[in-house]
């Protein structure tokens, strides 16, 4: 079945540092890929997405590129802020040809803490 | 338009009790999905409903059940609660583009 693996956390950075959170996946066909963010005490917010190979999703300075050859969707940001402190989840949704269509499969989450 | 709404926000139950959680999808959308997020883990898929029919079920025991109403709102029911059912229960609905799921704020269930 589908699975998502994220880098072990937590990640602690200073403000304006470069961020990378690794995400790799296992899936049949051509899944859609997502990054969600969860702030303390809140639900999940969609951060960005990519629906086909070589697509780049971007939002709020965050970027991730759908790499089918390496089955990866790493999250990057050039200069993090204290307000970026949150838990980040990588997720995939199976394609329309599979029985798991519509179901999101999540990684275990990576806690990011940014210090001033 | 309102986003995904859930009620209640918090709930405390004791072992063996039953609980009902409620969700309303984004206005006009016919699909609802439920997820369980245990502290420190990623959300796990429980159910998906579309037009009142179950379209998918995750690896959860029969104590978990759900239904969808004609107005597309949904209920998640959990019987015979266990301590391990303590979690944040999230409801999701597709937005303008159906390939993306948007989540409600969740219901925090604590089982004592």
C-alpha cells in the first residue's frame, strides 16, 4: 500500500536559516503530493501541493518539487521565521485508478522550532 | 463560504462510553472524510463518504462507524471507548479543486 516517510525531527533553526524537511513516498501510479502544516492546538492547513511529476508547489516562501525518479517531495524555505514554528506533514493521495483514491496517507510529521 | 466545521471542540469521556462527533463539509461539497490523529503522529484515515455512501474505510475496528446525512454533514460514532481512542479527530472536505482536502479544526477526545 501507499506510505510516506519524513525525516526524523525535531528540527531547530535560527531565524533566517535555510530549511529542508525530507519526504519520500511509496505508491503505485501517479499520486498527488501535499505538505500540510499544523500550528499548536489547531487542525491541518494545506501549505502546498503538486499533482504530477516535476511540478513545483509553492506558498508563503515554501517550495517542494515532485520528483518521481527519486519518489521524493522535500520541503524547502530559504529563510525561516519564528512564525514558521509548527509541525509539518507530508501526504499523498492515490490516483483515480487506485482503490485508495481520495484517501490521504500522511507521514509522521516533523516538528520545526525557529528561535529568534 | 464557511470552511469545514466540527463539533464539539473538546470532549471528555470514560472508558466504555459512546461518543458522537459531527462535521459539516465545505458548502456544496458532497464528500467527507474522517481521520484520527494520535498525539505525536500523523493523521490516520478512518472513513470517506460521498453522497451518503461509504467510499473507503481505514484499518479501524467495528467500534468505529459513520454516516452522512442528506445535507452532506456527517457523524462519526465510536462505541465502547478505550484509552487508546484519545486523539484529535479531523474531518476533511474537498475544496474548489477536488484533488485537495481541507481540514476542520478537529475535535479533541480524551478518554479517561
